[in-house]
C-alpha cells in the first residue's frame, strides 16, 4: 500500500475511535457534567476535515486518481 492509503486508513480508524469515545461519554455522563463528549466529537470533525483535505491535495498532486465504478 502507498503512504496515502496508509494515512487515509489511519485517519479513518482515528475517526471511528473518536466516535466510539463520544458514545462512551454519552452513556457514562448522564448528568452532562463533563465536556468529554463534545471534545470527542470536535476531534472527529477535525479528523474528517483533515481526511477531506488530504484526499483533495493528494488528488491535485496526482498521488491518487479517480476512476469509474466497476473498473
């Protein structure tokens, strides 16, 4: 696998971990006393934006190329 594919995979896994962390804080913090869930969701949004930017820049540079479905 190329470096870009590994980076995309790592960021995607980090997004899922952050989403799981937010779910854990949603279940554990019934009173809403901490802001851990908000922080976890903020991290998830930041990682999603970073993934989008990485894919866009990799496409502009020519590291990845789009293709038609089924090819």
